[in-house]
C-alpha cells in the first residue's frame, strides 16, 4: 500500500512539476526579482553617462584639431592655403556645435531622470543611489562646461592673433606700422586694397594683391568661426547654471545626511546611557532584594526562636 502511494506521488510530481518561482512550503508564487529594480536603475544610468562621456571625448578631439589648424594658419601667406584651412575649421566647428547641443540635451535629460528616480523604493532623496547619481551627473556637467570654456578661450585667442597677423602683413607690405584705426578698419571689413594703394604702385599690383586676398580670406574665416564658436557660449551659460543648481542640491543632500548621522549618533549615545542605567538599576534592585530577604530571615528566626524549642526538649 505504501509503495502504491509513493509511486502515485512520484508520478504526479513528474507530470506536474512545481514552477521555478514557486515556494513549495507556502504553496504560493514568489515573483522573481527584476534586474532593473535590483540595481536601483543604475545600469541604465551608467550607460547614459558612458554615452555622454564618449561625445565629450569627441569634442576634446575636435578642440585639439581646431587649435592645430589655428597655429597652422599663422604662417600661411597665400589666400588658397588660408581658404583650405578655413574649410577644415568651419567643418570641425559645425561638428562641435552639433555634438555640443546633443550633449546638453542628454545631460538635461539625465538630470530629469535623477529626479524621477527618487520615486523608486530605496532611491529617495539623500539615499546612496541618489547621491551617486547626483555626483556623477554633476562631475560630467562640470567637465562639459569646462570644455565649452576652452572653446570660448580659443575664440578669443583666434581674434587676438588675427589682429597681430593683420598688423604684421601691413608692416611687411608698406614698411610702416599702421595706427589703431587702420587695424580696426581692416579687422572689421577685411578690405585692405585701399591701404595698400601706394605699395601697389611701388611694388606692383600683382605682388601686393596676393596679400590683399589672403587678408580678405583670413578675415572671412575668422569672422565665420568666431560667430559659430560664439553660439556655444549660450550652451556654456546653461551648463554653468546647471552645475550651480546641482552643486546646491548636492550640498543640501550632504547636509541632510550629516544631520541624520548626528541624530543617529546622539540616539546611539542615549541608548548606551539608558542601557548602563538599566544595568545599574538591576544591580541595586538585586542588592535590595537580598537585603530584604536577609531581614525577613532574621525576623522569621526571631519569631520562631528554634533554640528555645531545643532547650525545651
């Protein structure tokens, strides 16, 4: 009979195996842990950060190329060579603007996701997950902001060096140092033919015309690149505001965490004191009970007076 019951139980178990996520003892299903919940959303967040970091690295490479092209342009004396450099730089600057706007949008999106992530269990404001996300986002935003600052520094450098190059060209052709008004006019218009009228008559139009064309080409290049780099300045300002906001938020979180730690430490100290007082109270209570028992024993002995009973016998 027992064998029949055993065979029946085994057969039923084979035909209807318990589900993998079932709790056999309780007879209920235990839901599997979701990986996106188990890592508090950090897996997707880290991927977003890595994607933005790659884009920021591309900006660093483009910045280096623009700096090299600017250095190369200083020694150029022909309009055709300047035109080739201009095309390269404009292409790189266009790419910088495209990537920078994309990075800005992604960082702003990550910041919004950080706020939304606080609604998840265990991810509230001030938690380890929240502080980690805020720290990483703030560090990436600062890196991007600093890179935008470097592009603005390059823009100013190109403008300053353009002035020096134009002044040297005028000195080379005319043999005299131009005044500030003449340099400012050249920088604003790029038109140098009028300034070189006398030099054309003395040295020949063809020879001077090459310099005139080169200055005009340089002027157009500098103005176009400066305009495009200036468009990045707004992105820099937006990132500066975001960094400040994130910094204030992080300071507030750290302050709350510090206060919480202080409260916990104070509570721990109070509990330790209470524990010591409790031990001390128990000690004195035991002593009091022992004394009370001794007194009771003395009274009982005094009442019974067992020595009298012995003498009477």
